[in-house]
C-alpha cells in the first residue's frame, strides 16, 4: 500500500538492531544512489574483526563477486580455508541497505523462497530472483543488538567511542 501511495525511487532501511549506524554511512548510501539511480539494491558491508564472528549465527555475512556485488549470503561461513583467510573475503552485512521501488515490487510479488526461509535471510530472495546486490564498504564493524552480550558490547562502545558518544549527545 505504501509503495502505491508515495512517489519514491528507493527505500532506505536501517534495521532496528543496528543502533550504532553512523550518519555518514546513511549519507554515503544516499550519495551512491544519487549517482547510481538504476541500482536496485545496495548493502553497506563491513569487515569482520575476529574469527568468532565467522561462526556467530546472529551476524549475516557475505562473500563478493569480482565486481564487488554480493555472491552469497549466510549466517555461518561455508568456506573451508583458514579462518585468517576467511576474514579477508567474508564481510558483515551491517543492516543498512536501500532497495528500489521496482525491486521491492518484484520481491513482494514472489513467495518466500525455500533457502530464504531455511536461513532466515530475506535478501537471499533477491539473489534467487537474479537481482544484483551492490555493496558499499565501511570500515566500522559495530555489533548488532540481538543478545544480552550484544547489549553489553554496545554499552561499552557508548562509554569509549567518541564518535558514538557525540551522536548519542545529539540524540538526547
């Protein structure tokens, strides 16, 4: 209903568990879409910072094609090379993305795919529909808030990270 009542080209999504997304990441995504309005889907990705993240189920991860778009999405790394090598090629999906009106209509007209349902990763449907998921890289790998441990990590970041402290001051 929303998509039919408002004139829009892209929907920018910041998932609710990504409370540490930076304003410049949002701006960079908007700037990218302004320069590339034909883009159907773009994800902001970041590096993984520890081998533990490769196995962390709550972190959606991806590998990339040669052109920098998403090759595959998964929760636990399917790669068999060493963890150090995996950290070079596996990236975190940050929970900030944009989708075109055309792509969201195509997405909404299709039923959930079997793989999407099994892995609980909605963006897998995009790949299965042969839509390219472009990426924007950010060096910041802030935790999503999915567990009590994540809350503790975010609280620690808010106490020690000057950028996050300034954003919090502006919000409050």
